[in-house]
C-alpha cells in the first residue's frame, strides 16, 4: 500500500463570510472520559452518543479558525502545541499546507486560556511561535490564571496543567497583549461568553450582510450538550455561568438563524442551531464546493 494511503486528507476547510475568508483548521482530537461530563450519567451519555453514531466515550474535535480580511491574518485559538499528546498539535503543519507561516499571522484571538486553545502560543524553550503577532485575550481570563488564590483551590495536577501552563504560554507575549474590545480585528468583534472560564470570549465576524459567531467552548460534546444544555464539563470554572452562556448563545443563534463555528463542533465545525423542545439541535452546514 502507498505510504500515504492510510492518511486522511488535510483537515482544513475554507468558507467566506462576505469578503472575509474563514478557514477551519483541525488541531486534532482528544478522547474524554465520561467523568468529564457533569449532570448526566455515563450510561445515558453513552446511549446519546451511540444514537448519534458517535464514539463513546466522547471523542472531541479541537479546531482553530484562521480569519483573513483587509490584507491581514488572524488565528482564533492556537491548538495545544506539543503539550497534549500525538492526537493533537496538528495546526502548524496545516498552516503550512495553506501556504502560510506563523510569522504571517499578525493577530491571535484567544477565546480563553485552556491548554487546547492557547498552548500553541509558545515553544518548549519559551519562544514565541507567532513572532509578529499581537495576542488578544480578555483581561478577566488572564487575571484568573495569574491569581495565586484561585490556583491554590485546585489540586496540583490542575495547578500545573491550567494555571502554570497558561502563565508560561502568555509570558513571551506580555509586551504585545491587548484585551478584548469591540474592534479586535477588521470586521471582527468580541462577544463576552464567560462561564467556562471567567473571560471566555466568542468572536463575531460580519461582512457583506453575513455573519458568523465563532463561539469557542460553548459546548464540548455537542451531541449531548445541545439537547441538554445543563450538562457541564468538569473543567468549567463556573458551571452555572457556563450553562447560562450556552443557553444564551444557543438562543441567539436559533433566533437569528446565525451561522456558528465551534472549537469542539465536529470538524469542519460550522453549524446552525434550531430549538428542539426544551433543548436545541445542531445542524451541520452543507459543504460548500466553492469559496
């Protein structure tokens, strides 16, 4: 067999929002235990996943989104770098597949500072992997991960995995970091969606009468959390606020027929939301053959 026959095609997918080119890049995936889901019994979670023809325990896609507008290039989240095992950290190679280098990215828009979103910022020796980029991240998120009191409240593994790693990743960008505001990038504005982390942020792309909400971690296991938004994740900083943000985002997307993109929606990660009884239903967007 040809050595390449066992490999999938490059996991990139382009879509235009008006004049803005948005490219989904899959950083890889992570297999999560049922214990990561809070508010649903493992047996019930398994039944839901099997009914949706999904792996059980859940296999969670990890996506980043490249945004190109006005001659500039931003990336929304950076994936996990080389910190979370061999099934993740694919983004840099796929960036190269698109003919881009990390130095071509002038802005990094972080939804939040969890390892599968910001650990692609910095190399093993503390070097900036995006040497010319400004990093946009909500100041509330930064303050949380630098809060020694909050760090002391979690066990040692979480101290290292979340707090220490977030501090290490952002360190070389401290002189080129800015907080979220309305105009974070041409035709892109920040949308506060705090809960999963204190400064969790979505990014709304608007151009030519079209719109896309890149909603970050509004849901991690979409087949379960869409139909039951009250299911949270063990690593949610504020579960009640995360539920409220999820319902708010689902309600807005359903009411406005708004296209959404998610870091943990099944790749390529673009979908619409429809109300479905007391929950919601995610409808993957039809594949676009032209951009």
